[in-house]
């Protein structure tokens, strides 16, 4: 009970602090895509040196954040900074020529900064940028590797493994399915409790329903409707696979990993040459922390490999 009250009080304090930051102009809500693009054009036009950015956010995602009231301009002493409110932290992307030391204001949540680069080919500007944000007070958090976007095991091996895991689930009275409306709260709880907060993405119930309808959400459930593990497609920001803490080490996550590729293997071409092209990786299929041995083990078992891109994370911790 005391823990619940303490969490509620801290949440109330952060809410009040957020309102203050908006009133003080530290956080300025971005209200339209035109406002966003106008700010970017201005900083590029008015800078005397080449502007560097760590913004990898696609226009559609920027528009989604604006529609949710989750994108802000963060007041800094130089350059242009946008803060994407992900609920438990701000994801920061910068436009800066790095000519002046960066000073980030104190806000009510942690600030996360990321830098994506090709392995072995990190540019001088990217190296400078990482030093630049660390000089502002950010500390190195973790490194992630991108992975290929499709499995490489043979169809024979795939169907054999999937059949064995589905039988194991059935023996426990469980199955793989898409979450129903009444299960979405459980689904989100497993996501929030078991996935590192700095890779979590904030989605509302309406958005989760749409993702489910598009086939992006799966889970392991029993006949009573209880959930034991979840999978969110890597096609989404915040793609993830996780089992409940009391189910870690079970077959649930590996079963989900296999099941989501069922359609891929059902459409497998008969011709060997065509099959080889069909299975060839074409893009990035997600990101895995270099120290997440369990996830790497599961993905490598299906033939996934590092895709030649990495991402370094830096965080500025909030005092609240």
C-alpha cells in the first residue's frame, strides 16, 4: 500500500513539474507538422556551419507524436532540440553544429539520446556528437546491434520445431493467439514490466487495437484469458518479445519467435533458386542490446545475424 501511495505521489509531482516546464517555455508543444518542419528549416538556414542531427524519425511518426500531443521543442542554449514524450522518459533528437557546449535543462523525466552508425564506419561527426552529448551531462547507457529481417532455417526444421513447441504449449493448456480487447491491459503490463524502459514506446489502447488488427501483436494465453508472454512485431517502434517474470526460461518466448514466421514459411517458394532470393535479408528487422544474451541466443537459433548497424544510447538522469 505504501509503495502504491509513493508511486502516486511521485507521478503527481512529475505531472505538476511538467506543467511548470510548459508554462516556463522549457517545453513548447509542437502543434503541427508545418511548425516542426519550419523549425528544422530555420536552424539549417541560419547555422554558419554544417548542422548534425541524430533524428531518424520518419515523417509519419512525427505526425503521430504531434497528434498525440507528445512532441515538444526543448529549450536549449544552442541548436534545436525536440523531446518525444515516451511516458517514462524523453527521447531527444538534436539539430546542432556543435560549435557551442550543449546545456540541457533539468526536466521531470530522464532524457535519452541515441546515435545510429554503420559498424566500423562511424563518422568523425558521429564520434564528435557522442562526446558532445556526454559533455552536456549524458552518460553512456548501452549499445544495440541491428539484426537481419528474416529467418534462415530450412522449412523442414522450422515446421518440426514449431510443431514440438505448440504441442508443449497445448500440454500446459496454452496457445498462441492475438490478444483480445480485454487482454490488452495485461499485454501492456507484461511489456512495461519486462522490457527495458529506454526501448519502450508509448502507445494508447486504440493504437494497440489497430496494431493487433494488423497482425503485429501476439501472445501466449490459457483458456482463462491469462497471458504468459507477448510479442510485438519489429515492424513497429518498440518491437519486443517478453515473458512474465515468473515464466522466464520457459518455452513461451521461443514459441512466439517461431510462430510469427508461420505466414513466411507457408509462402515459401518450391524452387530452390527462388527460395534463396525469398529468404535473403533486405532490411533491418529490429535491435538487440549487445549484452542481451538470451535474445541473441533465440534469434541466432533461427538464423538471424547482426546487420552491420549499431546504436549507442546515452541518458541524462532526472533528479525527480
